[in-house]
C-alpha cells in the first residue's frame, strides 16, 4: 500500500535555499502550501531530492525547523533527523517534541540537534484517528521514504524505510548553523537573540552567535564561543577554551587548565582555580587569576 496519496498535481518552481551568510547558516529542505496527503502514523524522510537539498551539507547544529500548514488537513508532527546507513536502513539521530501547527501559517520551532554531513530531515506524522494529513506535494526529482513498520521511530533506533514510487516532496525545512568555534563545527548553537546555553558532561563545542548570551560548558573539555553581543562565558571542570569574539564579554574559566581569548570589545577574563592562560583582544581588557599574555 502506498503511504502517499497525491491529492492534486502541482506545477511549481523550486524555491532556492537561503544562501550562507556571515553566520554560515543554511536552510535545508523547503516549505510550501502542501496539497499532498500522507497516511498518518508513519515516519517520513526525504532521501531523494535534487542536489540532496534535504541533507545536511556539513556538520553543525539544526537550530530550528519549519512546516507550512494548509487550512484543513493539519497534522500533528515530530521533526526527525535520520542518518543513512546504506540501502534502505536509517538511524534516527534526533527529534523534536510533538507539535500541532497553526493552520494556514508557516510554523517555526526552535530545536538543538547536532548533525553530520548527509543526515536527512523529515517528520513523524501523527493523527489519533489515522486520517491522512497534508505532508507535501507532487514534484519530479523527489521521492519520499516511509518506515515499513509504521509508527514513531525514536532516536537511536535503526529502521527500514521504503521509497514511495510516486515523486513527492516533503513540506519541511530546517536552519543549519555551521559557523565554527575554535575551528570546529558546533554541537550546541544559539540564535541571533539572547540565549542561555548549557553544555553536557562530555566535550562540547558551543556557539552563542548574536545577542547577549549566557553560556556554560559544564563538564568535559569544551570550546565555548560568544558572538557580537555582550556575553558571559563559563568553562567548567575540564580543560576549556573560551572565546569572547565581538562585544564586551566576561569569561570565567572555573576549574581546569583553561585558555581565555578576549578578542574584540572590552573584556574581563578570570581564569579560575586552574593554571590558566589569558589573551586580551584590546589593551583595555582586564585579566586575573591567570597567566596574562600580551594583547593580540
């Protein structure tokens, strides 16, 4: 049984993805008013698309996802990220909460999912009554895949997905942030606004971006980067590297042997309890509890 019902034939031009800017943010996938319905209670991904536009082109963090709801067949959705394993096997590596989009509107939801090159976006389409709901459109060059067993495939689970023979495109897009921190792609990323970000007990790469951010690396050996705003950065117990970037920032290494880089703005650097190294970006930066190097 085919999982996709083609409600109507649509002739539409492709919308170009948002080009990468200074922040190296990229839109993957595409949203549009969806005239095609999908059978409810299956997980759908888009493994076939021109230029792989539903796949992450680089490692980074998905910071939001979007769905354009029509006026009638509004589904409940869980955003999904799937990693190809070869053939028809895919592992779900991340998901969002179950949401009910607003009808006749573009719905955008914040999220934090670290991805690798080639990871694919999609969603789980839920309807308690099992009614088909709007999911995409007919489009040459695209094919949707669905999980053979049906249901909501949870993160960490590998499942078999079959390609639907009817050419169709999913109504879903995501914002991928790939700006490096300390030369590495982020595993946690903020937004253009004010964010409060916390790392894990492992090694993290955390990127604040715009706004006045409060960031804590917690455990592990972390790289923590601010942005253009007035940021407060804290390391943790590991060997951390804190980079203030633009704005007037406050950097606190806390425990461990840390490296603090002020860069732009009038920054305050506090190494903490370990044997730390501080580099101010300007002559009016201040530093304490660390081995101060010359301004750079």
